[in-house]
């Protein structure tokens, strides 16, 4: 799956996107485990970050599959 | 409803044709959000916006459709600019068309609120504003209750986060007289054997240990401060004082009560089994560790350092701590509160608890208005920028969580968590900025008390390189009566010791080892375990505003979530309350 980082999460990871290859679909805690393993700096942001799956906010029980686009969204501040 | 959405990196036109078909439209409403030249008291030239375009467009559409179901409109047009936008230029344009003005006004108002909560667009920090690194991302002002739900951490998760993010500050060398309570940052080893020579433990006469004679001649006298090395021959004795350095190895001391002396002649009446000699290196051998790195220096440890001549140990620095209260209802304790006001008890509570750590504390009060608060903070530079720890006590009348959080973020702190599953103390905020840490403490004193002991003390231990406070095992002395709570609770309790009554030995790891002589079996409790038992008396408290229990509390009992009550005698974990005197 493709994982996108925005705003300060770009600073935390040093990139704006990554390809995450997984053997099977992931639930939210599993996805976080994978991400934090690669980017430990993300752990700090976790309480404030909302996840999006395919351009919609993901429900807490969402499953993230291989062909999904996942985005990590820190608190927004548009307008 | 007809919807048109654009995200653009080009300037938004001065004039835009409003949406909707002329004829049906009775109200055209236009709104422009423009970049201001000032942000939190600082002059800026531009703001940078970033968007997740695919999702931002969908989210704007979803919001407009949802809101227009309640406030029917004919058409809406939204243009959001991204990239660097100079001061004075439009960041967002919204045009709404409806048959009557009411629906358009309501839709626009709600849409702008929701956009600032849900649409993935971010305001990158004000350009040329001189903001601190890390303060680059502006967080939306919050409509209470609308903030995206944050994931609350458990008590253990929160402690782990605090521990891992509070890293030791650079150590300093400090004279012994200023080192009490500091954390030793080097291991101090014995530079020589202790004691460095054999010493007498009695007033008496030193003779060779292998000399079985009864009659001796006294050849010398050694006082406590003397150093008179010589090899004693058989039949020779030396008068020695308690603590005196013996003249050579292989001696024993006969107590003066056990001899008869006449001039230089000495007759030994009786010999004890004991040699009455404290042997060289008996206490510590050269090179053996005396005080380990990570030890919080107490009076005894300082005495050891003095003993070995380490007068400038490498220790944790004195912490610089700033504490702000917030809330317009708070008045100084010396004043009489009007209805709606309350006296500030948190300042002295925090100041007193901080006495457990060598630190300099500066305290102040922040106005509720965010800009005014930032001005107050700016007035305290560079104190704030040099502070190792920033504590903000929430005020009940402020939207305390968002206020404190926004404040910390503006000061460059990254918020690690802003909620924990704990009672009391749920809205605890923790942030880090480099090596500096900050806490937003929930406003009432009981929450302060609890959060200080498990959270702030953990951070201070981390910054100083010391051991974080750990839960100990104890036992309830009376029933803890509670209603089930979905959160864990830290319950104020009075810890007492019971000694001298029959009590079964507690399993290993319990604190303290609960043991006394067993009256029934006559079995003796091992001497090193006769410490009595910990008896925890839960104190009464009904809400986190209760403070009467604080004066008596010297322990915080950990009550698991969803646990209605705990029986008398139940094994529990507890956190000891700090003594407020000496090294804690």
C-alpha cells in the first residue's frame, strides 16, 4: 500500500510517501506498528494523527489492504 | 446543490462570479479568508499552506452536502489556495447561493468551522516571523468538542512515553554542599582500601595475634590521630586508643578492662575471642564501587563522597522550572474570593512538591486570552526558553485542554499525548521540545497531586538521569469502596506500618516484606524481615476537586479499571508520595 505523510509528519519521517509491502491486510494497531518500526519518530505523533484510507477518514476498525492509499493526517489548520 | 471546488496555487481573483442561476437565487453570500500580517503578536509576511488535494476536495464536498441537508442552498463554490500566500491575499474563497439569506449564512458559518476541523489542509508557519524551530505548524483554533478525537494512553503507556522522552541533561561538577538531591552521574569507586590501615575498635593494648604470653612490656602509645608504624615483637604491647591506626598487620587488641598495668609492665587477665581490630579494606577494597551512577545523593552518600575526598562530583544540573497557572477565576490565596472565584492552591502545591528536586522555580499566572498569554510569555524571555521544564496548570474556566495545548505548540513543543485513561487526571498533556519537557496539568489540586507523582516526577527523573518512581506492592488495611470506573484510578491513601502482630509472610517482591514472629507456631521471623507490614488506608474523596485527603495522603493506590471495590487485605500496587524534605 502507499502511505502518505503530511505537514509535520513529513519532517518526522523525512519523506512524503512510502510503499508499504505487507503479507496480509492490516488493522489500525498493526499498521501503526509497521510504521513506527520504520519511523520511530512517528510514535510521538500517534495520539494526534488521524488515518485516512482511500481519501476518507478511516474508522477505528478499518482494514488497510495492499492496493489502498493510506494517509497520516496531523491536526488540520486550513481556511 | 451545485458544488464547485478548486485547489490552486495561483492567486484567487479579486472578482468571482457567484454560483447559482440568476432568478432562483435570493441571496448571494461571499466570504474571503485573508492572510493577516500578525500572528500571535509577531509580524509575518506570508503563510504557507499544504493540502492533501484528492481528499481535501472530497471532504469539502461531503461537508457541503451534509450541511446543506439542514440549511438548503442552491449552489456553493469553494476555492482554497495552497503554497506561499503573502499577507493581504486571499487564502480561501467561499460563495454560497440560496433562495433566502438565512440558509446561506448558516451554511457558510458551519462550513468554515467544519473545514478547520476536518479538511486535510495545513497552515505552514508564518514566514519571517522568527518562530522557533518546531513551531512551524499552526494548529487550528478549536471549537470545543470538535477537535479530532485523540487517542488516550493508558497509565503505563503514558509513563513509558514520558520516560523515553525525558533524556538526561548534561551533567555538571558541583561542590558537595550543593549536591544534596542531585543525581550522581559517575560511579564513585574507593581510591584506597577502607579503612586504609588496621584500626583498633577498643581502648586497650595491641599485641601480636600469635603471641600467647600473659606478660608484656608497653613500648609505645598510639592516639587516634597518630601514625607510628613499627613491627611488634613477641612480649611487646602498644597502648592504643579506639580508632587508632595499629602500627603493623597481624595484631589483636586486648581491652583495657582486661589487663593490669604497672608502669611499663602489662599483665593480661583475660582474652576475648574478638581481635578488636577493624582490618584494612574490611569495609571496601580499593577500586570497589561506593556510590553508583544514577544514585540520588542523600546525606549518607554525600558523607561517603567526603570520606574519599570526592568534593566535586559529576551530578545532574539544577533544573530550571517555570510554572504558570491559568484561569480568570483563580485569585491569590491571600485574597477573599468573590462568588465564582477560588484561591490558588496549585502554586504552593507544585512549589512544595518540586522541593524534592534541586531546582529553581519561577511561577506566574497567564491570562485566558491566547494573544495576551503569549505576550506574557514573551515578556518572560529568555527565562522560558532556558527552562528545562514548563508546567501549566489548567483553569476550569479556560477551554483548558485546547488553550494549554495551543500554547505549548506555539512554544515549539511537540504534543506527545493529551489524554490518559486515568482518574483523576485524564486531561493531562505532555509535550517535548528537544530536551525540554512540558506538562499541561488538569486544574484541580487532586489531579495535580496525582499527575505530579506519576508523570512530572518521572520526567524529572529522566532529565536528571535518576530512577523513575516505581509502584510498590502493599496491602489494603480496609475495604476500598468504589463504583466501577472504566479508567484506572490512583487513589489517595494513608500508608502505615504494623509491627509486632501475627501476620503471614508476604510473597517475594511485596513491599515491605510483611513478617513478624508467628505467635501460634513460635516461628521467628528472620531479623532482616522484621520491618512490619504496609497497611494502606484508602482516604475519602468524591471528586477530583476534593483536597481534604491531600494532607493525609502518603501513597497512591492503583485501582484497576472497572473494579468496583477492593477488599480489606487485597494486594495492591501503590506509589509512595514524596516526602517534600531531602532527596525524595
